[in-house]
C-alpha cells in the first residue's frame, strides 16, 4: 500500500520503511576512540551486561526505580564514531541493530509520526534488537509551551509518545546527536549514560588511517600516516572519505594494475579535498545567515510587501461579496 492517504485511513504502516536493519559486523576492537570516550562506552555496555546483577540480584531496583529501557545518549560531531559504536554494542550483545532516521519517521500527515514511533519500538521489541535513533535532537527536542499552531501540538505529541515508549521498552535504545543541548529535559532524565564522542587526537588519527586499509591494499613505501595525523586534525569519518578518494586516484593512474599503489600524495590530495569540501559547506551556511541589521531590513521589506498586497486583496474580497449580494437580490426579485 504505497499511497500515504490510504495508509493513514487504513492505519497500516510498513515498519521496514521506517527503520534500517543492520546485522552487526564491526566490534569494539574495530573502533579507535579517545580514552575518555572509550571509558564511557565501556560503562554504557556494563549497564546492559550487568543490569540483572545490579538491579535485581543486588536489589537496587527497589531503591532506584527507573524506566525499563536502557537508554544511552551518544553525542558528538559528525564522523566521530557514534553509529559504528552503536553497531559494536549490538554485536557485543548478539543482537541486530535497527537504525531510525528522522526523515523516515517524520510524516506530513497529522498523527502519523507518533504512530511511526510506536511501530518502531514494537518492531525492536519483536526482534529483541538494539534501537538507534540517528539525529535524535530532531525528534526529542524541547517541547513548546504555546500550542497555537497544529504543528506545535503535533511536535509535543511526538515527544510525549517517545517518552512513553521509552518507559515501556525493555531493551537498549541509543540516541545519536550532534546537538544534545536541544534535548527536552524530561528526555534527558531518562538517559542512563551520556557518551561524549570527542575528536580523535594525533595517536587515534594515526591508528584510524591504518585501520582504513586492507591487507591486500597496495600502499607505497613513502606513505607516512603519522605525518598525516599530525598535519590534519580531522574526524574518523573524514579520514575514511580521504582514503577512498586516495584509492580512486591511485587506481585511475595509467599503467597496469599490478604496478599501481597508493602514495603519500594520494592521501594528501584526498584529505585536502575532504577538508576543502567541508569549508565550502560551512561558507554556504554562513552566506545564508543574515546579520541583525539585515534581518531587520528583511522583516521591514516583508512588512511593506504585505501591506502593498493587503489593500488589493481586501478590495477584491469586497467586490466579490458585492457581486454575490447583487446576484442574490436579482434572483429574489425574479422569483
């Protein structure tokens, strides 16, 4: 049933379109993290593996009642390993990972987004899977006080439903975000552990460069991963993209495949291209940002345009009403 209108009227939802099912392959040994981040991640995993011992056998549940869900917040800049670590936790628990992205959950149809959230938790409960909400700040943002508009009420309803599902969910749910400050306070109180994914240091970056390559990957002798790590303070995701760019550049060079290899210049060109791309995106965002003075000018201009449009609209409405009244009067006189 692809028609969204029919889906709303019938109350049916395809849960497979809402989530992405991942069979975990990567483990915690595949992840390179700063010491503080790794320590917090180990504590989060201990909450799961030792939950029965701490809260049931040791009786702490009677003294510290909490929601059933083991909810964790993974906060940090893009490319710092949040999704990979969620997969690694699912692998350590022997469970599947269900990835939920906001653009898949959100619906233009009033009332459908909360139903999508319920469907997501139902599927995770059925499959005993780890649930990962990507870009969670978009769906768990602070609730509005003013309810003058329907979309505001809808947003508040979504958050309320999410909180209720967390309370009832007897499993592991991870919220990944770049903007943890936007979380609703009630949502924050339900988080067991906050894990801050910091940018990797020089040592971590060197290891990440090395781990991106396979044993069969031809690497030239002039490659110096330490120099790359010291020169470019980037995230693990940036390094991954740079390695792929370097491999494509090396493969595109003339000559037989047996003589091709990835050189230092390929890695340098790849990471410079990645960094330049990020600067372009940042510049595009900044160009769209108005200064306070420009913003006031835009508002004033909009007000002038609105005023210029208001009079013709009012006149057209009045004329239309007069025409309708005359037609009604003529009809009454002739009958």
